[in-house]
């Protein structure tokens, strides 16, 4: 039997859902509460934050399917957000070739920006549209 919750779009994979369901027991509303922080667009403050960074950390798979977190460096402004659904990164990640990172169009990517002095961080998941 499926419930409306089962048909909701979720950012969680099935294993994570199972663990959280066990942890929250009789509070099945946890998914709804947590999902409010997930959006399919970036607020202006997040866009400005990413654009101000000189390093981002990217989560990518290599060509064998292993996950890697690798930095990408540039002067502030090397990342641009022309609209609320797009980040353009004008640099390539460190060790891209050595790690054989898969950066083909359509590949999923995780992005993390950290502001060390304030401990602020923003995370974004998306897909690569094009490389080059």
C-alpha cells in the first residue's frame, strides 16, 4: 500500500529513509518537515554566497563509480549564477584527470561552499549541463 508520502518527491535515498523512519518511530512527519529546506531553486543570498567563494568542493564520481570530493579554485567571481537554477563554474576541479572524474553532460554533482571564518556553508545538488 502506498501513501501520499511515498509519492512525494524526496531528496533521500531508500536506505536513508529506512534509517530515519526507524529513528523517528511514530513521527512519520519528519520527511515533510525536513523537505521544507530542499528547493529546486537557489535564493538570491545563496547565489551571492557561491559567487563570493574562491573555493568550492565538488562531489563527483570517477569513471568506475567511486565518489570523490575535490576542490575547485578561482578568484572570487569564478562562480556565477545567472539565474536561480544555474551555477557556472569557470574552472576545473583539482585532480580531475588523475582521478578520472566523470564530468559528462547529465552527470550528477554535489557542490559545497564553505565560509570558514563564519562557519557558513551552502550545499547544492544538480547535474552537469556542459563542460568546456
